[in-house]
């Protein structure tokens, strides 16, 4: 069990990586399960098979959550990336600390604006960003942009390509979840030129790179 931020622990099992906070976090997520703005103490990144298909993925996530001991609202993600490839990166400056958990795979790579719509598959880049601060709602949205820019920069550095040869910007099913503890003064911005955005981008770059390079 790891403790990336005060009051927050990470626990990995064969089924999921579980982020547990002692106090409710303010969360903005692009996930289909618990996505949007919420106040939750639990985030699950659950493992599914590469050929996963389900008529009710929400029910599958709820079953995994129950087995992980989660009985209250949570944000849930799905990944076909082996959980042994999950990587945690930390960045801090003064009292401000950021942790980024990544599970990253490129078997489903796409290039935004060039790759045509297709059936979503579970191979994906899931990013969970934990911030030991009080981000306003606009700052949470700003953080999503910063995370995406940093992820795309890593893929560019690695020369990642979509199946049709275009520069990859991600996969067709990527998710970003940003969770703020609410400690400290309100931070209205989280762009890459701000301190929180700078820390977020650093940690995203490291976590995505290390997860993609992991065996």
C-alpha cells in the first residue's frame, strides 16, 4: 500500500488499483462511471481482458468495487493494460504535492482529427491525478487540458503512431481523472505555466513514459 499524498492511499490487487481518500475529494473525470464533477473518496482503475466486451460495463465495475470493499459512490475506470504496468509519479514544490497514476498502452492508438470514429476498445491510457490543494472548478477543467497536453507530448517524444501512420495523440478510450483534496487556499488556475499545472505536467510525463516502457 502506497500513500502518495497525506490521507490518500493506493492499493493494487489482481482486479484493480484502488485510490482511497480518508476525506471526500473534489473530482472531475471523463470516465463513463462516476464522471463529471463529484465528491468521492474512492477511484478504481479496473483490469479487463484485451477482448473485453460487455452489455453492462457499469455493473461489471460495481461488482469489482464490491470485491474491493467499496460500498459508496466512486469513480470507475476500465483498462486492458496489465496492472503490473501501472506507474506512480510524484512532484512537489513547497506544500503543494501532486501524484499521477498511469496505466498506459498504445494498441488502440489514434490521432485526434485524423483517425475516423471506430468501436471503442479497452486498450487505453488512464490517468488519475491527485492534487494536495483546493482547485476551483475552472482550475480542474484547466488541469484536464494540462494533463492532455503533457500526455500528447510524451507520445510525440516517443514517435508513437496510429495504425494509419499519423502521429498518435492518445487512444480512442483515454480517460483523465483529476482529484483535489481541498486543503489550502483556492487555486483558480492549473495551466502549464502555473505551479500546480507545472507539477501536474511533470508527473504526467513521467508516469505515462514509465508505464509505456514497462514490461
